[in-house]
C-alpha cells in the first residue's frame, strides 16, 4: 500500500493503487479530483491521526463482540444444563423404559447434543472475533497517553547520541530487546520503553532516530523463531541491502517471513510485525542493511541499518 498526498490540501492517504491510477481519485478532505503526489515525508502524525479516528468505532466493535460472545456463552451454559439433566434422567429411568421409549429418549438427547454443538461452534467463532478485536484495540493504547508521549519518544530517539554516548538505537522483538536494555542505562536509552504504545508512537520514535541519522541495530534471537529472521531471508537482504521501494521489503516479509520476526500470522491476523514496520520506515528514509560478524550471534549476524550519509 502506497502513501500519497493531496496537492491541494496536503491530506495524506493510503491507496492500493499506483500514482497514475489516481487521476480520477477524489481527495476525501477537499474533494478535489486528482493532484495526488507520492508522499515520502514523516508518517507518525498521519498514523496517530488515523489511530484516533479508528479508536471509538473499534471500541464499539469490541463491546458488541463481547456482548454477542457473552450471550452465546449464557445460551451454551443453559443447553449444557439441559443436556446434563436429560442424561441424568435417562440414566436413572431407562431401566423401566420400553424399547420404543429408549429410542425416543435417545433421539431427544441427540437433538439436544446437536443443538449444544451448534451453539458451541458459534460461541467459539464469537470468542475468536472478540479476541482479535480486543487485541487490535489494545494496539491503539491509551490515546491521550500516546498523543502526549509521541513527541517525547521522537526527541529521545533524536537525542540518543548525546544521552547514551552513541548515535545508535536497537530494534527487534520487544521482549528480547527490553532484556538487552536491562544490561546498562546507556543501552536502555537506545530502546523504545514507554507505558503508552501504539504503531504510530512506535513510528514517531523511529523517525526521531532517522532525523538524527542514527544507526539502527537489529537484535536477533536464534532460540525464538518470532525473534529471529531465517538465514535465507537475511541472504535476500544481503543481496539487496538498499530498497528503492521499501514496499518490496514488505513483499519479502509477506512471502518469506511468516512465523518469524517479520510477519505476524497468529490469532486471526496476517500482517507485518511491528519490527517489520520499523524497518520499512527506516528503509523508506534511504537506509541500507549492513552485515558483519558478531561475537555473540555469529558470522554475518551483526545487522545494522545505516543512514544515507554513511554511504
């Protein structure tokens, strides 16, 4: 998906189209047709605005999904009690039944069991929907906190060279990188560590580092697939260290990165991981992959994204 800006009102939008296909596309804000230009500037403000617009509708979706799930749970509990009662009655009285009565009781019990299975399946689907929506809402964080903290994390990343003694930031699996940050205060200053988080705030932190031409060191953990990148995928990045179009990086993540640090395909979702989003923003700013040997991780596994000025 590419990002474009209206030439009239400067509104930023995403389209599943190329620039030349937008000649007849109206701006949703000023209604002017055409005039779209590819947008290569900062994205965090646009993303945070979009998150704000999504928050209340998504909050309602979560509430509706919870109500639907809870209603089905009550229905399932009622049917379960009914089935248990019928089973108990049959087991205690069947010795006095005629063959025809036994057959009828079994048919009635089977109907109740079928109804229970149907409701159980609908409950499972509703519960999965509620779980996915709740996770999406959680990603948006505390909106007031996100708005307040986004400029702070931008400034912290921009000033990391002065605060930590090195113009370097760490990215990767959040839990793994956090443990790395616990090793010293200087390392802690090089990671994103805030109570209020959202994808837009994450991008604000990355763009703060980009504005300072900081290096981004990608931390990998071979013992955890979701904190690692397969060797064959790393080889593709070695073969193409700089992407003229950062969307090509996301295409590799989509086709080859499932089950790794680069792609999240669990709990009903199928999207780039937050680390992949960070790298996409970095590559979009003209950075390139560099590889060298690491004492801890092995040959070719010290991975740093370098800014254009270091070419």
